[in-house]
């Protein structure tokens, strides 16, 4: 078809929302041309099989997983607030990312879209939390990378788990994270 899909176009928005809802409900394997057309109505009738990868990539631009929580005054409180949502069931955006993780391994365009929707926002949230905790607004890159790497692994585990609700004690998890970030591995100077 050669269309360029964009969130600004009302008809494209219907198609992109149909893609997100199908991914969240049916997974990547259930995302078919017919399913999108049924969900998007008339807006999806011009869609072709060759457009599917593009609409998934554009639809992922609307996924929001890691908003930076409102500052609590401590890194411990900020981390708890960021991780609290992990105690519940997966939301639609998490289900969308979970649906495309495996496909992203083999599809370069989808891989970039997952990085933009998952990896980059997590790194930005972690960087913002650590920057607030340092007081001067700058956090050491190795601290950001370390915390981001650990949280990314935990988030991926949650996305891939059959039961996404975790039985982890978040207070204990945050204590371990803060201890690991402290210089020399001792008690964290950021824990308040």
C-alpha cells in the first residue's frame, strides 16, 4: 500500500489502536490482517499484509511503561514508587511489549521500536531518579547503567512470566539495590 502510518491521522490512529489492542489481547501470533481490519473498521480496509510490520512499529510509539514517578525526597522512596506497579497484573502496554519481545529478536525494525518503547524509557527513568538523589542533578553513568541493567532484567522477567504478579518484597529488593549502588558495596548513602 505504501502508506505512512502516523498517530496524527484519525484513520491511522484507529488502525494503530486496533494493533495495540490486538497485541495486548491476542499476542503477536494473533495479530493478523483480518483481526486489525475487524477492529479498525473502515479505517483498516486499505491495510495490506505488507503493512503489518510498519503499523506495529508505529503503534509501539504510543506505549508508555516507565513514567518517572513524582519525587518522594529519597532514592529509596522513588525506587519503591517506580516498582510498586510491578506488584499488580500487567497493564495493556506491558502486554503489548511482552507480545513483541520474541519477534523483535528477528525483526530489526521491531527491535528498534522495542528499544524506544522499553529500554530507553527505563534508562531515562533510572537516570532521573539517580540524578534527583545526587542533589546536583548529575548521576554517575556507571550507577545509572548498573541500576538500569538490573531493573531491565527484572522487568523482562516480569514480562515473560506466566504470572506477572510478583511475590517479591519490594522494600527488601530496594534495600539490596541501594546497597549495591553504594561505593564499596556498603550501606547506601542515598537511603533515607
